C-alpha cells in the first residue's frame, strides 16, 4: 500500500507524541481521532491537522480506509479495544503497558495471531538516538562485556487523571506506568531477565490532581528492583512517581569490563569512556523530529519495508518481570528473590 490509513484512539497526554511522530512519516495518514469526549477528540484532531474526529469506535473499525490503529487509551481498556481491532483486521500499535497482567497480554497476542494482524507495543525509549548509538558502541566492543547496569525511571507522577492511582485499573502502579519502559531498555541491552528481588511502597498515600481533586493512592508509587540476566549481568532499577524533578525520561548507566556508557545523565544524552582512554566522549547525535524514528519503524513493518518488530512478545516479557516484582515485594526472607515466569 502507498499510504497507511490510521485511526488514533485516545485523547490523553501521550496523543501529542504519537500524532506529531506520525505527521513526520510520509506514508502515515492519520484519518481520524477517536475519543469518548467529542470536544476533546475534535481539539486533538485540530491540533495535529487530522481531518476528522469521532466517538464511534465500532464505526471507525469498520472503515475500509483504516488499515491500522494506535491504541492510546487507559490501561484497563487495552485488551477489549486491541481484540476488537484485531478482529476488524487492523494493524495495532498499543500504548504501553500492553495490559494489566500477563493473562490479558496473552489473550491480545492470541487475537492478533488468529486475525493475522501486526501487533506492536509502543516503547518509545528504545527508538531514541542515544539508545541506538549505545547499542552500536557495545556491538563494536567499545566497553567490553556488559557486567552491570543502573536504570532510573522517575517523574513527579501524573496529575491529570485519577485512574493512574486506582488499583483496579493500574494494578502495578509505578512499575506498569514507568518501570516497563526501563525493563524494556534493560532487556534491549542485556537480553532476558531471569530473576528479580524487589521492594515496592506507597510513599505518598494521597495526591492532589491539577483540577484540585484529592485522590487516594492504592498502588505503589515507588519501587526498587535488582535483576539477574541470562547473560550473567546484574541491574538495579529505581522507579518513582513522587519526585519533584525526577529524571529526563530515564537515566541509564551501563558498565562493561573495559568501559562505561551513561545515557541521559548530567553528561548529556550519551557519554562514554573506557579504561586507558582519553576521558569521557560525547559524540554528536542525529536530531530527527521527536517520534519520527519510532513511527517510521512501525509503518515500515506494516508495509513490508522491514520485518515487523517483536515488541508484543517483549511487552509480555516485561509484564512477567513486573509480576515478579510484585511477587518479590510481597515475599519475605529466602523467597525474596523470585524467578521470572
């Protein structure tokens, strides 16, 4: 196909990232924004030059000119919408987390397989330029064998909706909202995670939203995990939704047998050094429109320019790690370290 007709489902804060990224991809044609509130859907459509908006999901999925959907709705709606989109024969880009638990993830995967549609889960961080550059450095042997990593995912937390703090809607709290990004990047760099030892906590039991509402926090807003990888590497992972400043999307330190790489640190987007070298180096990075590389890769997978990615299976693996974090945090004594399964 020359162009991919796309329906964007959702009107939340992540809409701007996806729609701006898709607007930078020549073969992507976002035809409609779909939401529950007609005024919000229309406003998002206008902001990004999308020609139509709707509140009718079923009618949108029935359109022959819609080949793919971006599902950017609240977490607890992902399974129902993704399964319906698959049944309608649409390729799917599903906002992380894939679903609330691994069973739901498997049902989504099964629906996509039965319908023979491409299913992807949106992990924006793996498409950042500094991540690609770091992968290239490691592949070239610049820091030797990766032995340990330190990941931080920290923000002040969402203040625009109450569902983030409702255990029935976001069971894993900070782990599902932020931690899955870090888990995915760690797996990109080091492969499968075999074991987890973790602690979680609710350190701010009540939140005041931007509209003045006070909500009770029912799921963890802070988590600390240590991962063991099949490769033998070890990683620490800090997650927080209560930090006033937090970090710039993520901070990642990668330690190898002969060198070190830091991503999104005080040294800039990427800095690296090695034993006996000339100190820290910060190579220049390309600066394409934000989100272009991510959405170009999705469109290329749909149209056959490149093979589709395995992000859906990766997302399931990430949710299994999140569930291991919860099991470990609930355990005690010798059972604190649990296997990922």
